[in-house]
C-alpha cells in the first residue's frame, strides 16, 4: 500500500509541475484516501483488533 501512496504522490507532483491540475488533484485525493486507510489498519493492528497474517 505504501508503494501505491508513493506512486500517487509522485504522479500528483509531476502533474502539478506540468500544469495538469485535475490529474494532480485526483492523484492527491487517491493518496489521501490510501493514507487514511493505512492509518486505520495500523491502529487496528496496534490495538490488537485486527490481526495481520
């Protein structure tokens, strides 16, 4: 999941430099959603509610 987040952030940065605002915004939104999902999974695993096999 971290790979997807980094890829989307790189796409957003490159698109912003090239002036493609909509593509940059979409990639940044996707990265934000994945960051929230990763944080929720991490917190659940840290609390012992969710077991990562």
